[in-house]
C-alpha cells in the first residue's frame, strides 16, 4: 500500500478517448400496447426490442426493470426493492448520440437518463441472494496451461455443448459459464475453488432442451443421476469431467437497491 504507482507514459492519458455522459436528445414514454396500421388495431412491436446503430438507440416495450438491468449492467436478480410495477409497466426509449460512441458508454447514458426521468434513487450494498458457486472437488481434473495461448473459451460443437478453454483461470471460467449455459444457470457464478493459475480444459454437456422430458421440464437437474444415452447436465459435466462442483447457494454479493422511483417519466 505504500508503493508509489507507476505513472502513465507522457501523453497516454490524453490518448484515452472520452465519451459524453448524456444523450444529445432522448424521449422516454409509456409503450403502446397496440398501434394503428392501415386503419386496423394491431399489437405493438414485440416487447424488449432494442435497436442500436449509428448513434441511434431505440428500446421498445421494455419494463423499467429491464432498462435498469441494461443500464447498471447487472442480472435482474441483483436488482432489489422497488414497486411491483417495475416488472409490469412498459416503456419506449428513443435517443441519439454520436455514431462513434460504443455500447458500454451508452449504458452510462441510459443510466443517467433513467435517474433523471424516473427520479430514481438507488444504492449499492451486499445482500445474501441465491447464486451459483464453483468449488473444488476432491481431485480436480485440470491441465496447467503453459501460458502461450491466448486466454479464451469457445463452443466448438453446438450439438453437444463442447466447451474448450485455454489458459483460463477459474475466476474467468466462472464468469464466462453463464453465457454458454444460460438454460441451466444464471449469473453470477462465484469462484470459490481457491485454485490458482491458468489451465487448459474442455467439457461437454447436453443442451437443456435436448434432455429427456423429466429433466427438460424443470426437474432438479443438479441432483439427478446421469441421463440415458450419454446425456449429461452442465452440473454433471463440471463434476465428472473437471472434478469441480457447481451448485446454488446463498451468498452475500453486491446488489443494487432501489430506494425511490416514480411511475411516470418526466420530460426534461
């Protein structure tokens, strides 16, 4: 803590691009359930549709909770509190910024917009919530990486989910897993393995919708024995192929607590 940080090379800070924190123009309005097309009432666009191109952002028919998860970049389970209508009322957001602005900067602009228009007040705190945890089994089956490959994980076969990782830490594996096994698990996945270093490994599992009916219809797949014909859940794959454990537990993690929010957006 007493070491002096290494200063940036002269001119580096000036080269880091900066982006605006607010949209140039923006409209937030309650979404219409129906629209008139050629004199006939028809359902509006599918809910939650998002369009982002050349600086124009359109989010149609989204709940405020959905907008908040996008703006705060969190899973919906990490949003706590707030009235019931956060999951019910739907809104359209139509806004404009410079074409060069990346999507991550758009998230910040959307957050600013929602705070302003819905008079939103929120804070961060740690609360115990259901999450998935990755733990070491008795004998982890991992090959230590030689460090020459780029850290990467990718699906190489979608029929059975063959997931190949190179030069990957357990923390990286835990972070990436919900993106490829979303039907089984939700983020966050906490790395509690205490396994250091980076590894090369692969595993495969059966997509949840391809499992036999009992598993596919919502049975507790984490507790089931292996299904016939070589079908395995992601939980079984992590256990048998990697020697790790993946299960749901309650842990204190950072959440966003909604303190105050108004139901009708105000115009600037």
